[in-house]
């Protein structure tokens, strides 16, 4: 299932740091299970694994290299981390939660990986637009709490 929530989570990780980004990821995923029952807890767990990999990798790299180039490297690294984590996660967890034989998952893993590439590419492309969005800039520059904890990494 595609969720644009990763865009906001990546922005939270870049703006407020890795810990805040991971907390935001946990909150979103805890709300996801009861609000979107078609995915259930399995969907929430898989979303947390995927988003945590993306947010952690990108925001850690961004916090260490706060340049535009650093932001681009961070977004690419987050995308690679998400894909690298989700391939084995799908291989391990789909058989457990859905009772499918592992061979069935292996036979479609390229399609699952392609979906993850498409999903993360879309999320990174949308997130790259955030500095150009006036509402995001206004929120980050006029909120004293956010400004005090702001770890902005340009993107």
C-alpha cells in the first residue's frame, strides 16, 4: 500500500533530527493499524520498518552534512536503505503473517522490490519539493519550539 506519510516523516527527520523522525514514524504507524484496517497490524509493522529505514538513514546523514549536496546524498541513502531493508523483511514476514510458502514470495520478490523502488522514488521526489513550499517554511521558521530544535538539512 502506498502512503504519502513518508514525505512528512522524511521532512520531520530532516528538520528535527533522527530521533524525532523515528518518533513521528512510530506515531504514524501506530495510528495506521486502527484507522486503515485493510492493512492491519501487518501493514503498520511493514510501514514502520520501511519508513524507519528511510527516515533514520536520510536524517542521520543529513544531520552530519547540512549542505544541499548532503541532503541529496541523504535522500538517496535513505531510499537505498529502505529498499535494502524491505526486500528481506518481505521475504521473512509475508510468509509468517499471511501463511504463504516462502517460495511463493521469492517468485514475486522482484515485483515487490519494484513497488518499493517506485514508492520511495515518489516519496523522495515529493519531499525534495518541501523547501519550496511556503507553508512548510513558515511553520519551521515561525514556530519557536521547532526553531529551537530545528536541524534543517537543505534539500
